[in-house]
C-alpha cells in the first residue's frame, strides 16, 4: 500500500480461529485514506487467538514502545480505520492504538484477556476522534490493572453502547485525556476502583483532564472492591495511588432505567410442548428436593455456595444441564430469601400466628408447573426468524416459534437484559423477558395535569377528562355472580376454574388501567406538562365503608393505575409528582375555603363561601394540580448560600 500509493483498502479476512504467533501491526495510513478490516462472505466470524503468541519475537513500533503483548497494533496516522465484528481472545491485551485520529471499533468481542502485562481490551495513546461502540468486554482479568478501555492523552472520543462484564480493572480509565464522552454503556461485576476512573501521576506533572462526560446507563453488581461510579486515582511523590472522591472539570450523569417485562407467546408443536412440560416438571421436582436438603442442613438461612457443594453433582447426575442445575439452586436460595423477608416484614403474622409457624416448620415446595428461569446460555432468541432455541431435558429444542408484536420485537432486540422465565399458564406457553430501558431526561413542565383517582370515576384530570369505572364495575359484579355459582359446586375442577376466572378479571382491570394511563401520559407529553397524583397509600386501612361496599373498595385498582402512570411518564420523560391528598375534594381552588359541606353529594362541588361549583372530581384534580405547582417550585429551589 505504501509502495503503490494506494489510499483505500478493504482487507478480507477468512472467518475462523487465527492463532497468532506475533501481533498484527499496521503503521501506514496517510491523510484521506481509509482501511476496513472485513470478513470474507460466508466464512463465519473472525477470531484472533493469542494463546500461541511468542512475545519475544513480536514486532515493535518503529522507535516506539513494544506492542508484543497486543493482538493488533495500529498507528494509522490521519486516515480512517474500521474494525468490526471480530473476536480478540486469549492474550495479555487486545488492540493498541497510537497516534490515530479517525478509528471506529464496533461490534467486536474482547474476552479472556489476562496476564501480568495486561493493560486493556483497547489501549489508546495520543489519539483523538475515536468511536468505540457496541463492543463486549468479558473476563478481562489480572491483579486489578486490566481495564476494558484505557485512554491515554486521548480527546474528543466517544465510548457508547458497550457491555463490560467481569473486568478486574476499571471498565473505562483515562489518563491526561479531555473532552471524551462515555455514555449508554452497561457494567456488570466490573471495576476495582470505579466504573469510570482517572489516573494521574503528580510526580510527572500530570494534571486532571477536562470536559470528560460520563453517563452511567446501567451498573449491576459492581466489582468486589469498587462501588461503581466515578473516581480519581493519584500517585504522589511518596504516596501510593489513592482514591479522590471527585474529579475537577469532569461531569458525571447518573441515568436511571425503567424495567419492563415483555411477555411473548410460544407456539410449540406437540413434540416441543411435551419436551417443555417434561422440563418444567423435572426442574421443579429437583427444586423441591434441593429445598428439602437446604431446610435440613441450614433451616431458613441457606446460601448458594454451600448448597451448590451439596447438590450440584446430584442434579447433574439426574440429567439436568449445568446451567439448569445452577438455576435450580439459585431458585431455592431466592425462595428462602423471600420467605425470610416476608416473615421479617410481618406478612405472615406475629411469632405466634399459625401461618408463620407453618411456614417455618417445613421446607418450601415448588409446584410441578411453576415457572423456571433461563439465561443466554440455555435460551437463544432469533427475533429475525421469529423463533427461540431452548434447553430441555430431551435435548435442545430449536426453531420454537413465538408470537409477538413488532414493537415487542424491537424492545427485546434493543433492551433485553438478563434472565427470562418459562411460564405454563392455562394450557399456553409464555416467555417473560426483562428489558432495561434508559429513561430520557425529564423536561421542565409548562404546567401540570392533576389526576384524581376514584371508584366510580377511575381517573379524572384537571382538564375535565373523565375516565369512568362504570363498565369495570359492571364486569366485576358479573364475575362475582359467576364466582358464587361456581363456588357452590365445591369441586376441584370448580377451584381450578375460579383461579382461571380470577386471572381473567385481573387482566381486564390491568387492560383498563393501561388504556387510561396511556391517554393521560400522551396528553401530558403533547402539551409539555407534568402529571400529579394524590398520595393514597394506606387508604384502605384509614377508610371505613359499609359491609356491602367492602368488596368494591378492596378491588379498587388505584395503586396499579398510579404505577402505570409513573412508569409510562418516566419512559416519556414527563415529570411526575405525588402530592398530599388531604381535603383535595373539600377545598375550593379559587378562595381556599375547606369544608365538608362544600361537597353536598358525591358528584357535585359547591363552595359555601364564593359559590364556585362544578364536578367534584374535576375540582379535586384542580387542587392536585395546584399543589404540584407549589411542590415543583419547592423541589427545584436552589440551595441557600452558606452564611
């Protein structure tokens, strides 16, 4: 390329594992040139493996430090360079970049990188304008200095959409670097000091970088010695590196996430359905057996590691896969953890209650058709083909069709994270997947929409929009009549039918709440306003109603409606507040007069002082809106200056 003066190169690399004995070194890229590392069509993924590297024979940068411990070294100069879709593994380090200005590294995997001379999956120096996006950094391990990405004297670069897991150093570390953006990444069990750290050596006159922006997307289970977050590490003249709580000139943005559960329906063939049914039965029988062992050895305080030593070999011998056996043990531990939490919170009554004594006296039992957990090791999603591949006791069940909407498919492809549950309900099969969706920034509201929740009118806004509960109440009364008829039969099949109808009724109420919350949030987002609700916690304990109204009060789905409004508002970036509900239905929003006789009937409001009249629920919504205005001003009030 240098001899012929070629400026644009596309390197086609045959897929498969390439065992390198020396690093790949690229040191020519004039201004205006472009180099692309591509994969030959139909040959599979390219894997650069360093398990056979001879570091003593490795090449060097001309006149620079050695790159003997890296799989790929690039000194591309002013040209553009693109590396995508490759795997770098089994070496001390991944990629070394020095003196580059326009390099894109995307869609690569850096795994099993370790060694005493390890610095990072990607190590940059004296570079700018780098784009490091959508890569996976997994199992980068040594004594603690093995980082995911290490930026030295690097500026104006973007690190986004990457996932870091089991990185013993810090996922992102900078040194004398400025104006870099680290945003939208995921971190799991990573970070010796922090999720993002800056190193500076004062003995060499190094100062703190300026203008770096670090936005945390998701930190789950940070490293064993690091709490996650941001840190500055300083080496002084006579002191070891120390952690400094804040970094001058840099910005840290903590981004929250919204957790959603996406339910997709499976469409198995008869043979696949039998395999799934046998799998659920086998894992739940095994879980019950492990639960008995845990209760016998540890009581209610079992832990995962000791229980694994006792039961893992037995589960493997019974025919469960390695990952399935691990999930069975974790389910048992989680069940006892939940039981202890319920006892501690008083959900099972006091120490003398019969229900609590019964729960403490015997091991937890799992239903034969209870849901079971799968992760990416034994469940593969093929959303483009509309299928999944899942482990069963009869072998891998491939090409299992699923049914989901295009919106669900997009959500799963972009945000699915962690484990999924296999559920068998009413003769149908479902997968429940957890999605972590980043919240957008909340805008400054132009005004507020007050929402009054009730039984007759499920939601009434300060704009006068009324979402009635008449149809839901009629549906519940019809279900109550049918429930009484079925209960009179007193058979096992009647009990099963009652459970089925109860689930149907709950689904109907949930659908109504979803419709109401979606409409309210859409109006707020379109008009640039926030949403305000009354704080109704504990209202069922505070309010006494006649006996014939108790079922109606207990089935009032106000809490679910509030949760739906909150999470939909968070997803849309709409401000959300809960305000004090006291006397919102008795206070006049014009003159402030508060009295019980301001509300002569359930539906009507008439102020005894100024004569303001209108629908009582709308007046309550206006009062909620007014309280939100005052609360928002108070919340956003600047802190007083120190005396």
